[in-house]
């Protein structure tokens, strides 16, 4: 029977001369996230296939414009998809190959900033009430702490600071760390989940399958840390997987797809017609803080936004009646 394989960065021979290996090593030297590495490699690979390049010497900057036009006209890709492809190829030419990209004349159409969908408190409650177990706890962390779905599933036991009512997010998007709120209402479920992890970890250790994935070479610096309860995932998978770097079989964390499917199903059961995703709960968290009068700078810090402009989008979400505006139609009633 085939075993599931953990999706983690695999080791690359530093002496490899293969283009893909050299490109990946360069990305890692810049400290970019694994998801960014996969995205950049995906679009560079598509670009190479599109032009049928045989070697790096064949690369032509002007072909980027042809490729993006192809994505728009023949593949009907969205503006966001074109932007991701463009960023990937600019990184290839400017950063990796060291070429001047200032003459790249392709201009993407302006993508209007969309106001995020948010849930009223009763709507969020209706969806959460249709969830159970780990999935419910994960959504409560997104709604109650403003976490991204990937941040939730990769939480470690050590990240939960019950005594001080906080959560620590380590090396998240943009390789940043931050601290956020820990809702008092979910302390007991979290304590129960931590106890579950402790018991499961003991069983894995007895079966000779203990140990956990350690980020950024920490397995070399702290070789025994993978066997410490603090480093275990808060939401471990229900079965073992193969670590492709070492071939070791062990337990990883649950996949975000499980939570995404559960949210979609719960939204339907709650008869909510809004387009709800896991990220909607993070948007709703920020909006509720704004309604409470929390300063935008504090919200920016808690969410981990690089720019205050990103956080300001929530000022467009707070209800108009909360700014003292009343519709003239209401005077007719």
C-alpha cells in the first residue's frame, strides 16, 4: 500500500548544476516561504515549456510579455494570476539571473481592491455551531484570534500560552512572528486537545513512530527537540506519512483542505448565502476589533500586516449606520 508523503522542502545537493535545483537553492537563500518557492517554480516551469527553451542562454526578457498575453488571451487567466506569474518571472530574470527588468513594458490592468466579505456575529455562530471536534476548534481560532488557515494547522503545543492568554505565531507569512489573542472561551477545548496530543504522542513513541518535522534546520541544532511535547503539532494528522527528505514515517499536521471542506459544508447547513471561506473568519475578526474601537495599528500588528494600508480595508466594511449615517428611506417608515 502506498504511504502518504509529507509536503515539505526536500534536500538539494548544493553542488547540483541542474537549473531547477539552482533556482530552488537561490529562493531558499533569500529566506522565502516554501509556498512561494513552489509558486515561483511552477510559473517558471510553465514559462520554459511555453517557449520550449533548451537552456538558460535562450531566456529572453521580451518573452515574458508574450507569455503574460498568452495567459490573458488564450488561457483566460485573471489579473491576480497574471500578477503572480509576472512576479515569479521578474524574480527569475532580475534576482536569479541578475538582468535588468526595467524595460519590461507589460502593464497589468488595474485590479480593483475588493471589500472583504465578513460575517455578522450571529452568522459566524450559525456556521461554527454546525462544526464539531478539531474542525470547530480550528475555525474558532481563525475567528477568535485572526489566524490564517495555514497558521492554524501548523500550530505547535508550545505556541499556546494559556497563562498569559496569548498565541505565538512563529515564522508565518513573510517569515515574521507575532503574538495574538487567545479567546478565554476556548481554553478548555485547547487544554483537552493538548492532552489528546500528549496521549497520542506517547502511543507513537511506543510504536517507534514519534518525532515531528522541525523547521529551518532546527533538527540539526536541537536533535532531541522533535521528541519534546512542546514541538508536537496541536492538530496532528490521524495517520502517518513519509517524510521525503529522510524516508522516515511519522505523524504530520492535518491538511487545510479538511477545514476548508468542513467550513463550506457548515455554511451551507447554516443557510448562509455569503461566499464564505476560512479567510472570511480572519476578516470578521479584524472587523469586530474595529467595531470595538481598537486602533488600526494594533489590528495591523495582531494580523501581521506589512502595511497599514492593508488593514485600512476593514474601515470600508464597518456598517455605515455605525458612522452615524441613516438612509432617507427609513424616514418614510
